[in-house]
């Protein structure tokens, strides 16, 4: 695959010279040639060419979307009560994995660096990245894993994060740092596990499909692992834990397991049995625990791409559509928030004070998870204007926030807004649509975004995330001696991730 030099707005950067796409039936667990890199045309931005907030708003209006914004950023910096703690502002770093731990799941040099940068960056809620509760639940061989031998290193990671915050802000008394606990289910790299037979996802995850469904007894034992992991996290000093229920990993898939028999499938009561049991048991073990969750409010159907059509299209499905949570059974391209509302009610009754609202599946419908300019390497050209994806995030979260005003809901979908992120985010909070703004990909490109908004009242355009999906391309790269390349932002953190990108690109060319 030939390379060419492209004149980037931030300086020269080498990128592959053309697009490549996965086959629609690619199995991420068994393919030996899964690293097909994204290229960038000389035109760069495809959608986001707006020179002012007004121009962005006018473009949104043409798409039928009302995108409010404000120059008054004070709503972002109001404190907020979460359980028995108070966070100093309404900005959160969403769980951004670096895929850079040791083989034993301990943080490595780049993990410390990322957490220190987040700690110094000014956001008062740092939603620590996905950390597996069992080895076989890791998404990749460099995902963090909490176990007896990793505890001291995770405690050190937390201390480094807090120390960086104190150095910049003099105190960390209003900083809340959490840890996201996860099992990757059908997307686990070593021993993928399905919760139910999904006729649309099964063909895409053949390694998982070749194994029997995870049993009720295995799920009961997995509950034990979550309780032990959470107890360890609180002993290490984390302010909260998140039990991950999003993006179609194992607990997210449980929410959609309408066709599963037994005590964990069928009715919503059964499908929420696991999360309810785990929360109650953690609460018994650690009475003052702040237990949170990141959920999918809308799964949606998988999308596919062909060699002839590069734009994502929904796969063919039968009605009623019964394999998606928060998804309309008669039209899965639309959300049905009946059950997500009920889930929030269950979580509220279990004294869960903060819930992050997400949606979609990064492997099967990535444009729903994170609106983008350019697709991830295992994705497709977006089938909609990205502003419609941003609006989907905002609209769904706002409906849930208004249904549960006492809950602290954290919103997603902001990175595509680039320099206008703080304007729109402040308006979302001011208008009561959300309690906290979560920043994902943009935090890799611009870890001190919160400081910039507070101190300069503006973001540096040369630093904001362009949603070109380079971080995802590195995340999908597997062929090195550790089985996983670490991920970050090659364009805006070029000194560190530029060489890693080159290594991954050279490695790809050799396969």
C-alpha cells in the first residue's frame, strides 16, 4: 500500500494513499489481515467546513436539527453533586482506552502518561477506562485488567492522575476519578462469549458463534468477579465505579437478550437481573460506594458495506426486530425508549446517582456510536450527515434526563463539533438537556480542553479532534509482538503516536 505526503493543517503527516475496507463478514478475532488503514484525501474535512458557530447552526437547520449554542460557558463550570461527593465542574473525560497495558493488565508508560494528562486537563470527572474483571473478558491483550497482582499499579495510576490535577489546580478535593468495569462478551479477544443467538451479529463474530452460549451458572460466577473487582477498586481509592452496559459488550448484550431462555433472558426483569444483583452485592460490601453505569439507550441494527457501495447500509433484518435494546421492533432505525426509561428507574431505585448515556456498536454501526468525518477502518462512509448523529445523542439523552431530573446523566456525541463543542455543550446544560458533558475522542487530541475553555474562553482550532478516526485505526491494529498497538491521536500527539502510526502502517504493508 503506497504512501503519500499530505499537507495537514497541523503539519506534514504520512497517511496511506487510499481507502481500504473490511469485508462485511470479517471476523475480528481470527483474521490474520485485519489492519487496513484509513486514508485521507487532500480535501481533508468532508462535512465540517464551518467558519463560525452560526454557519454550523445554519447547516444543522438545513438537516432539520436545532443546534443551540452560547458564548456563556459558565454552565460548564458549575459544581454538581454526585452521591455524597461534589464534582467541581460539569465536564467529564469519557472512558478512553489506550490499549497500552502490559500483557498482565497493568498500566504501562503510555497509560500513566494519558491518565496524568487527563488529570491535569481540568475536567472534574475522569471516567477511567474499560478495565476487565476477568482475563478472558479483555477486549484485547493490552486492556487493563483488575486483579490481585495489578492492584498496586492501578493505585499508582490513580495517584499519578490526582497528583497531576493538584499540580495544576492546587487541590483535588473536587475531582472524581472512577474506573469502568467490563467484560467484552462476544468481542473478547481470547474467549468470546455470547449471551444469546443474534442472527445479525453472529455472522460477524464467528469466533464467538463457534462456542456455546454463556450459561446461567457462568453468569452467576461472573457476578462474583464484578463484586470482587469493584471492592478492590474502592479499596484502591477510586471515587466511583462504572458497571459498563454499552456498545454491545456482555452486559449491554444482556439488556437485549429478549430471546434468551432462563433467569437472565426474556423479560426486562430477567435482563436486568445481573446488574441489579451486582449493584446490591457491591453495596453490601462497600456501603458508601458510588456505583454508576454507562448504558446503551439505543442499539440500532448493524450496517454493512460492499466493494461497490462504500456508504453504510442497514443489513437485512426480519420484523419484529428483537435483538436490540432501546430499538423499535417495527422500525429498528428508530429508538424506542420505553425500556431505557425503565432501566433508569431500576438504577435510580438502586441508588445509582450518575449514568452515562451512549448508543450503538463500534463494530457494527460506528456512525451511531460516534459521528465522524472519516470512517474507522472496519467501518463505512457515514450514511447520514454527522450532525444528525450528534442530534440523536442529544435528543435521546435529553428525553431521559427530563424523565429523571434527579439523576446525573452524562451526555455523549460532542467531539464532532470541534471548536464549537463548548458552545453547544454549555447550551445543553443550560437548557436542562443534560447534567454533565462527556468528552471522548476529543480528550485524546486535546486532554486540557477544559482548561482551555476556562482560561482562554476558546479552543485552539489546530488542536481539536477532527474525527478522522486515526485513534480507532490504531486500536484495530493487532500485528505486533504484543498483539495490539497502543492508541492515541497521531495528528495532534504526533511526537508519541506518529512513530507508532508509522510502525503500524509499515507492519500492515508487510502482511
